[in-house]
C-alpha cells in the first residue's frame, strides 16, 4: 500500500508540473538564464574600461600627464572632459559617465612650491561592479599622481633620483592571491551569486507549490492521494522537482567548472553531492517555513525574504567577521551558507573531505527538521482556511 500511495502521489506531482508551464520556466529556464547572464557579464575576468570623465582645472603639463596615465589604466576609459565640477556632476546624474576625476587649479604650481595639492574623484556606486573598478583605477591614479607630485617637489630641492626613489618606495610588495592569482572577478563573484540565485528559485518554487494546495482548497485531496500521510504527500510532490532542480544544478556546475574553468581542486563528486544536498535542504527549508506559517501569502513572502537576505547574511557581499554577532548567527540558518563553506573548502582550497563533514551534515539536517513539525502542516491541510 505504501508503494501504491507513493506512486499516486508522485504521479500527481508530475501532472502538476506538466500542466503549469510556469514550473518549467522557474525550474529550468530562469536559473540557466541567470547563470548565463552573470557568467557572460564578467567573462573577461573583470569589468574593464568603465566610462568616466575628467575635470582638469589646471591645464598644466603635470595635469595632462595625469590625464594620459589615467586613460591608460585598464579599469577606466575617459570618455568626456568637463569644464567644471557642476557639469561633471550633472553628467553622472544623467548616466553619461559613472564617475569623474577632478584635478584642481594650480596643482603643478603647488607641487613645485613644496605645498600639498589635492586631487579628488567621485564614483557612482549605484552600479556596484563598475564602481568598484573605477574606484580602484581612481585610487591607483591618485597614488601615482601623489608620487609624481612628490617626485617633482624633491627634484626642485636638488635630491638625486636614487634618493627620491628610496623615499617614495622604501620597500616593494608582492601579492600572491591563493587559488585566484589573476584576481578573476568571475571566480570571485559567481562562485557565490549563481548558487544563491539558484537557491532562491528553489525556495520560491517549493513555497508556491505548497501554498497552491492550501489556497486552492485541494490540500485534503492531496493528502488522500498519499493515504493521509504528510510525509508521502511531500515526497510525491517534491521528488519530481528535486530531480529537475538537481539536473539543472549539475548543468550549472558543468558550465562553471568545465566551460568557464572555475577552480575545482577536489573530486567532482564532492561538489555534485553538495549541489544535490543544497536542492533538498532548500526544499526542506521551504516546507519548514510552511510548518510555521501555513499560508500561501505569508509562507511565500517569508521564503522570499530569507532567500534575499541570505546574499548578505551568508557572507557573500560582506565578510562575517565584520557583521554583528546576531547577523552572523542568522546566516547559519540558511542552507546556502553551508554550500558556500563546502565550495570554499573543497572546490577552492581542495582540503580533505573530512574537514567539511559538519557542513554536509548540516545540509542533511535541514531535511530532518520538517519531519518534526509536519503534523502542524497536516492539521492545516485537513482543515484548510484560506486567508487572503
């Protein structure tokens, strides 16, 4: 009888997937499109040649040299030259450029006179990735300009070139970035953003499919198909989605690790199993939210909210060492956090699987939690009360 109920419930779940094209759109099409868009956005490794402007109020040989050097940097591309600050600010507000570099009056005169001139730069952080690159370029240029100004001032007092060089750069530094020596932004950003977007789609689809049973008043029929077993009803509904989500997740990993050569310093099965556990853990997390809030609108909204904040609370955009302790703790509530830690340990650092055992166990633990509270969801399914 158990196999009969599982078969009936599984058939019902497959029929629902086929009858609603939106499932196919959210499970297959949208995750792959998001993956392709994010990968193609920074396929060159980083955003380059960001359009910027420059305001040169000095028009001296030194300021022109600063302008030429700035335009020669890989991060920025000087598209326009403006006469004053107000004109450049208006151009940024119109979206004509994403920032501008300001060279004030009498820069060369102050440099030759031993005074300290000041250069400024303005960055529009409404576009995070381009803004980061132009900030890096502007900062590099300001340091180079500062060195050129100091060099000019020291030459006016008669110091030899050797003394000037030792004063400007008393020691040299060599930076060796582990596992990402070229500082490829595709590896840095999409190793986290792509799985997090995929995790959000899993939460939304699972929440929608569960809430639809309650909203449409078909929850009793759903349970009856599974022999009034909440466990069998959930298995029959979610297993078809699990198969599709896992296949899409493995396809995304194939794109990352084979097509775009993301670092994979472990056995591929370590990451494949982590993706499967991520799918099941997110589905279980959505079920758990419905056990607490068995309502279509509130349950879907709660899954959406937690899925969105997981981008920040899981340590993707801000290191958890810089967060408040309660924010750091909230990050460990989401399954994507443990997938992120597995990815760092296994794919990036390639350490022994033994040291990631707790993260795998945590993902497995998410699948157990809904079983403890499924009685509450079953109670609501037997007595559905639609709350608009």
